[in-house]
C-alpha cells in the first residue's frame, strides 16, 4: 500500500491504517443501507486517477475480484451509474455523477479533518489549563 491515494487524508483511513494513538476521524456514510467508507472511496478515487479497476486494486494490494465487489457495493447505493467500462476492456472511467460523488466525499473528509484538528487543539488547551 505504498502508493496510496494522496487526496484522502490519513485521518479518514480505515482503522487498520491508523496508528493506535493517532487523532483523526474515519468517515462512513450510509446511503440506502449501503456503507461507503474511506477504504471503498479510496479505491474509487484510484479508479478515477488510474482509469482502471485492475490498476487501482494492485495499488491497494487487493485482487481485482475484491475491488469489483467493493465498487459494486457503492454502485448499488445509487440509481445513477458511477462507473462506465470502456469498450474492448480498455479500462474503466468514472461518470460525471461518480466524479461529483467523489468530490463531495473529499470535501466532507476535509471539513471533518479540520474540525477534528480544532477539537484536538481545544482538548489540548483544556488539559494544559488543568495543570
């Protein structure tokens, strides 16, 4: 997982990828009963960047079969397609709705990460004032 997506902040990564004592927020959004979390969205972001599910899966250290399964769970949450296979098996592109979904998710993660930093700073200031 050395080439992880740089757009998704560390604080929004799945629990196994955060150090135990590290501060941050892990975002999970539920849409019509389907959980869309940081891992799935990171995979989705890599498909957007790479133009290929196979390449994105390789970067994340998972099989293409697993990647397809995870992406299918995102797709099932929406009535509008988020991915479109290229003709001749030459990759996968993210639809305009998929791009908008990704941007909204990244904005949400950024906002929550900033608020998390503010909260941690506030807690630290309270701890200092107790001494």
